[in-house]
C-alpha cells in the first residue's frame, strides 16, 4: 500500500506551481511518466481526484486544494528544519522563494544580487507577477516573501516597509500642455493608467477620489514599460513609479511639475502569518531593513 511521503508532496507541489506535468518534470529533473506515476500514487492514496484538466489548464479539486495546502505546510516546515540544522552546523544554505509585483522587478533584483553574493549557499527563486496574481500566490502560501507597494488588507499577513516608492507625472518630450499645475488641470489629457487592482493604480485612484478628479480620456495599459513607451511616442501622459524611469531611457519623456507629486508610498515585504519563517527568509528581510531607506 502506498504511503504519503515527502517526495510525493514535493512532486505534487511542483506540478501545481508549474501548471503542467511537462514543466514540473523539467523543474524536478524527472521524466514525465515518473511525475505522472507519482500523481497517480497520490490520488490513489486518498482515493480522490486531485487535479482536473479544464480548458487546457490544470485545476485543483477541493481535495486537491487540501492536499496542496498540506504539501505547502509540510515542505515549508521541512525546509525550515533543514535550514536551521545547517545553520547550527555552520553551513549557510537553504531555499528562498520571493514573489514581486511587476514594478518591483526594478527594485528587488539589484538587492537580491548583493544578498546572493553575500550568501551564495542559498538557492533563490524569483517570481514576477501582477498584483492579482501575487495575491493568489499569497492565498495559496506559495512563497516565503512577497513584495507589494499596496499589500492586501484582508489577509492574515505581516507587512514591513523597507523602501520609498515615488509616483511622478510624465509627458512626451515635446509636450506643450499645462505644467507647474495641479493634477485636476491635466484631467482632460489622455492619461495612460495601469489596470484596476495594480498597486500604482490604487494609489492614483485614492488620490483622485480624495481630490474629486476624474480623467476624461483614460487609457488602460497593463505594463509599465508599455506605458513609458506610449508616453514617449506621444500617446498621452502617465503617472508612473520613478523606479521604472530609473531603469529606462528618459530623454524621450518629460517629468512634469505637479502639485502634491510625487505621490509617496513604500515597497513592503509581506509574509503570511501561518507560514513558518525560514532562516533564509529572515535573513533577506533583515537585509532589506539594512539596505532600505525606512527608519524607525
């Protein structure tokens, strides 16, 4: 009779995280038949279907969700134990899974490079996703640390600010409209905005509600790079993180002087309260504290 093992849970977790048997087999260095056999053993063990194909995508059944949560908890605890024992033995090793919102891809990699250089024994995985996808990963307890500018408010999490995030108004280089003005005076311009739910969009919407501003020509573009490029080509103006501007050419856009801008919020390191914190995760959070610009 089959018994539940760490390996079965590891394979199952990887299949769910990867989204397919093919991707999971590549990540695990196993053949597809071997991965499929492990899934069959796990389903047989519980006597229930765990994964279903719907519209070409793997979907978790209710039983599958329960097994996935178990896999996350067991494997996280195992990784934490291994990391702790290795630390006691003087070996700085372990794993660290980080997921960041798209704008933070300009912020975290340079910090992560320095962290990895200082801790070469830690195996790091970095996932970049939009805010909605990141919240879904957080709900599923898929990562050790999540980087948001606007963390969700209705989840059992701990959020710690570590770096200032500034949003400024940009226009095409040859822009001749209002400048040294209020945002309200730009409301009739075509304004390029991120999608509903993004951290940047939430901060802009909050400011507009507070000040009674409504854009007459909004255009939704779901990428910071695409927004900056669209502004450069003359499509409109935009409110964008200065971290995006710092990593892209700026000679084809113009920074406008707008009252109350730049808007300020902070990049925050978020952890799920129910997930045991590994030494690697604790170390990276301490690294962010030491290399950020938030004091107190």
